[in-house]
C-alpha cells in the first residue's frame, strides 16, 4: 500500500520515542496497531463487497444475454429444417419414423 522502507520506519520510531517517551510508547504502538488492523479489515471487507457486486452484475448480464438468445426448441427446429426442409410440415411421429427407417437402412448397408 505505502512504500515505506526500513529507514523511514526507523526515523518514525526514533521521533515517536523522543516525542511520546519510553513509558507511553508501547501503549501508543499497541493502539496504533489496533487502528491499522481495523482499517485493513474495513478495506478488505469493502473490497469483498465490491467484488461480490461485480460478480452479481456480471451474472445478471449473462442471464439477460441468455434470455435474449434462442431457446433450445427453436434451435432444434431450425436444425431440423436445415437437414430436412419437409420435416417442419410433417407431424412429429412421422419424422421420428422416417429417422428410424433411415437408421435401419444404414445398419443393413453398413
């Protein structure tokens, strides 16, 4: 997060020791550590919330895109029409009988 090196921390520690004093420095350091920990937890929880919202938004987009696309039934019907244009006009039981007959003829020939 911050680019603080060893020497910067050492200077901050010496200044804190001089300003606060050796008696109160451990208590101040502990309190500062608690506040830093709370701040980190808060930032991580905000990040997690944002990630969840982005994931939910992406899922909503995918579902909306899926709702706009053709249904499986329409895709099957389009495929049937491209394979056998007359299949759309015949009843479904005749189409399946025709397929069964063609499967049997392939088995007999092959």
